[in-house]
């Protein structure tokens, strides 16, 4: 459904200069990366599970762990009772690395042997993690060439905007408007 949705959107928005699709872990599917990318389309997707690299013995997380720190920035984190997270200022560390993601064994054998992407890590510094709370830690895969501090920060900002859309859908469907039951 992820591939079909993006392809349909691209068909309907065929006059757009550029499209960037942003999604959470459930759409981290190798075939999606293989089929939908083109010169007018980019993806930013949160990593679902570990990825093997095509040209490196290390896995993706190990490769990012060896990447230099590009910088940090402060971001206000809103309270979230469901995640048991308090409102606070988080110091976020940014790293990135260009990687070749190897085709998983379970993937379509017609898919490319690898896909070259940028892996972006956004990790809360231990000094701002509140007692007993889980630190912010995102690993994002993107077709964008996010290699500088500013580009990585912009990629993280775009991904964070996805949460605003999730909240809108949650309120529209389940809370005030109850669109699904009307």
C-alpha cells in the first residue's frame, strides 16, 4: 500500500516540481526505496529495523556510531503521557553518513542490489534526558543528500513535522470530529 499510495500521489501531482514523502517506521520497506525514487521524488523514513550495508562489514547503526558529530541544537519536547515523557528542552546531537543499503534476502529479487541513501541520527544528549525517560533517538533514512549540519537539522525538522499531521488525523478521526464513525 505504501508504494501504491506514493505512485498515485505522484500521478495526481505530476506538475509539481518536487515531492518529498515523510513517514514513520511502517513504511521502511526496501522495495519502496527501490521503486518510487526519481529525480522529482525524495523520501524521509524512520528506520524500522537494522539494515545491512552493501560495502561495509558494519551494520547501519555501527556506521552511524563512527560518524562525526556535526553539531547539536536545542528543541523543546512537549509532554506526552502515553510515552511517559515530560516537557523539557532537549539537546539533540546530529550525525549523518552516506550509505549503501544492501537488498535484504527477503526482498524482491528484481530490486537493486543496493540503494544509496543518507542515514541521519538525531539523538538526545544524556545531559538533558529526564530521570526514567527514554531519550529521543531517531535514525532516519533519506534520499536527500543531508551531509552538512544545516541539511541534517532540516531533515530532522521535516520528519518532526510528521507528528503534527499525525495529531491532526488522530483528532479528526477519533476525538472531536469522529470522522470514521460518521
